[in-house]
């Protein structure tokens, strides 16, 4: 059927399965030309156009709505266009009911987060004024008293989508309202807790964040920040739980990426005698910093970062000696990475300067360090057996020492922060989860496998709360309701964590001393080749694939077993435990060694837990904490892959909308009833409006009378068994 579209008409044009917001450029002589809002131009014969191909755009799709639950056009194109329109106007926040979508602007928007904005949002309920992350933080804070249970904010999104910044903004808001809740006389006493929590951010970022290809400030560890509030409304303590630091980054980085920020800050910020005392120079002179050919970034001021970290450490009550010890250890790691080896009847150290400098800075004996790096020491029947190492084995030994030093230092820093912010826990808490986003690189390894496993668990939690529990609640209340289908990722999680799943097989192989990455891969293929969520590549000889909720990821099996075992050779551990520096000795005093190495002869009770098992257990503990809390969700979205402002790549955004279930979320929020009040509460709140009405005796009937006055069609409300909706 031929349809006439006037010039300038706003329509949806369906191309390649997508709906594009478009304008009719011209319609004459049987030819119609469309231009999409993203720049494409399409020309059609007017007779060939069907209603499936072109549909009129509803007015709600032309405005850039603050809450996408009000959209009339319900498809991915409408959601993306709504975000696009708001993004163009620097309105980066958009609601989907109580969920907030946040598009990373990759630039500073004046006034968006200043003190007056904090004050404004602290005085309004969610939805009363324009969308903002402060509105979510404020609603979360108010719910401590409205619901009398713990609250949590789950911040999700890909690497580079803005999760870390969102976490800091929520902390900033909660700190401000916490201070506001106090009497003036009390503020000075307790402000140190809020200040300490805020000052922990630059320290954690310096030690736990790095520049990656996707993000200049990527968190290479996960964290759950728990803030404990008292009945009066102020923060009285907190705790930080960290997850899975990416240790491998300390010794090698991919092209275009950097090591942890703190190393570059150290070199840029330390000056004069202090710098000379640690024998430090420019980043390009250190193997652990120069491998990737990326030692600086114009968006990162390393010198300023150093000042911020030192100031923050002072606020957190790190002593001068402790700060010196940490910086000395970092310098020691850099020099350790410069130790080189040659083959001469086994590996031999070829660069004595780096050896002597790292030995001095780490409080080690140079001869003992040389021996530990170039030969393996084992005790057999009471006698010490020395085995020469190859050059590659010596490099691996050097790198394992560097990773162990950094990981123990990082754990010490987190422990120090927690000791500073610890306080009473006698009322309720707000937890903020900032955990690594879904990752899919050219080469994905053990770290990406664990990161994506965590994201699967969080997506399951999101699905449960947004879809399963929501629909179950409506059924329980006996409401008229049309079920909404959604993508369940339970089968993918079964593949990963059930009996004989990927985790179980990786851990089983980790306990076989003779097992290799190849034997692991063979077992995975045999066990799971027929699983629809497992991918056995036709060509790649070192890979296996998993079809995650966010798409298929190929994992390189090489190095998985060694990283999962995470064992530290006895002789290397003994070396560090004999450091003349108390700081390093204390870091390794209670570290487990390979003594009684995991074998099948060891009972499972005495086996040292592998990295993935520890991570799985900590993840399950986190999920248990979240399951007892009332959740709020922040969905972070990156508009392009190049970290550029004012660029909106519809394909990049569309992919994120699809795997995060954004369309289904909009549908359920649109069809659902976000306001739910028990009859008694509703009646108590609005009875003033019923003064001149003849009312029935029962409270449910009274609610029905009032609601009927305002909407007699009953399309905007329903009465359940116990609540008004």
C-alpha cells in the first residue's frame, strides 16, 4: 500500500533489523529520501515502502524523555534515540523507573556535581526533578528509614563506561548529606570519617587503576564499599572489600596500556634527594613500564596524582615511615624488573646494577637474591637440592617476586584504609559495588574469565530483581498482568559453576602436579563440547569460548593453571621473609608457601584454595550480602570506543543496550507499578483528600473511592491484596 510521507515528517526507518530515527528529506515522483539522525541517507521507491519498513514516530520519541518508561514507541531504536537526544544536550542521566542509565560524557559538564546540586537533590524525591545519580543516592539514603533495611547500589557497565566516577559521586553525595544531618557541634568530630572515606578514593585508584585501551582510569580490581549509618543519619564507619587485583599488569601490559598509576606518579612526583635515594629516573628506563610503548597520557597528570595520593595518605593517618616504606617497595619493584639474564650453564644475572639497587631497596642480600632467581632450591630427604633455571624460568621467578610484592602491598594498603574508616555498625548500611565491567579483548586470559564470571552473577541478580521478583510480586497481589519475556543467563552460569563446570575442571586440574594447560583444554572440550553455551573453536588450538549474556568470548587457556594455583616457591618466599626491612618482613610473615604442595594425596581440607575458588567464595559472599539489601541500579554506558566527547556511536551503544536487557527493563517498568503502598499507609497519607466523601468502612474500599475520583478508568492503578499500585 502506497503511503504519503510529507517532507520533514519524523519516522522510524527499519534497516538491517534496527529502527533508525529519521526525517523525510523529500518525497516526489514516487521516490522518497530519508536521512537518519545518525547521518545515513536512504532512498526508496515509494511503492516499495510498507508499514513494517516505515512507521510514524510518536511524540514521546521526539522529546528526549527523562523517564523512558513513558516511551510510546517500544523498541531498541527508541531507547537509543532517547539517550542520544539527551546526550546531545549534555543530559547524561535518564531514568527507567527507579533505574538510572548514565552515558559517559568523556568531558566535564559545568555545575553538574557542585555543592548547590548536592543541596538541590537532597531536598527532592526521586523523579521530582531531572534525572541524576545524586537522586538515586538520595533515594537510597532515605530508604534507610522508609524501609528499615540495608541498601545497596550496583553500578554496572563495560570498562570505560564511568563506573569508578559514579562510585565517587555517590560517596560524595552521601558524605555531604551525612554531614548535613549532624548538629553543628558534632560535625567537627565526625567529619573525619567522611573525609577519610572520600580520601580513600585517590589511594585506591593510584594502586588499583591503570590506563587500558578502553579506559584511561580502569579499575583493575573490584570493590564493595560499605558505609555504616547511625539512626541520626550520619556515617559512623565503613569497610572496603576488594576483589581479584590484576597482578599480571605489574610485570607486563598490552600495547597502548600502562602499569598501575602509582608507578608513573612516583617517578613524576618524587624529587631531589628522595628520588636519588631510590635511584629513580624516567619511565622509559624501566622494563615494567616501557614494554607497551605507552608511558604517558595527556589526560593523566602523574605529578598531580602523586601529590593527591601523598595528601590522602596523610589524611588516612599513614605515618611518614609507612609512606616511605611503600614508595621504597615500589621503587624496588621497578629495579627488580630491570634485572636481565644470560645463559651460561643455566641463567646468570647480566645486569648487576639493577640487582644491587633492587636488593638494597627491598632489604635483601644480593647473593641470595641472585641464587633465588637463577636456581630452584628444594629439600629432599633432609638435603638441599639446587637446580639451575633457564633464562625464561629466571624471568618468571623475577616476575613472580614483583607480583607478590605488589599484591601484598596492595592488600596492606586496603587493610590500612579499613582500620582508619572502621566504626560502629549498629543501625543500617549502604553498600556501593564498583566491580570490573564485562571484558572482551583480542586475547582474553584467566583474569577476563573471572571478571566475566562476576558480571554473569551480577546480571543474574539484576534479572532476579527486575524481572523474576517483580512479576512474582504482581502474581502474589493478584494483579492483572502480562508476563514479559527476558533473557535468563542461568544456563551460562551453570556451565561455569555447577558440578563438572568450567570452574570445577580448572580447579581439579590445578591439583594435578603433572597437569598442563593442554590437558585442561582437552578436558573442557570433552566435557562441554555439546553445551550450547560452550564454544569449541575449529581452528584456535589454545582457546575455548563461552557465550556470555554480553556476547561470545574466546579465552586463551595458556597460563590458566599457573595463575589459578598462585603458588609461590618456598625459596622465593623464604628470601622475602628474611628481608632486613620490617615492612617487607611483615607483609610476608603469614603468606602460605608450597610446603605440603597440593597433590591428590593431600586431603581437600588441607589444600590451599585456588584463586578461582577464593574468588567464587568471595563472590557468593557478596551476593549473600546483596540479597539482604534493597537494590538500586546504575547502568553505565560508553557512547564510543575512543574515549571522545560528543561522539555517539549507535552500534557501540546498541550492543550495550541489548546485553544489559535495557528494552526488557523499559517494558517491565512501563507495564509495572513502581509505586506500591500498603492500604493503611496510603490512607494515612491521603485521607485529607477524603474529608467530604462518603466512605466505606474498610480501608481498601476507601483507597478505591479516592483513586476512582482521579482515574475512573483504572488504567493507572490497581488494588492488590495488600497494596495500592
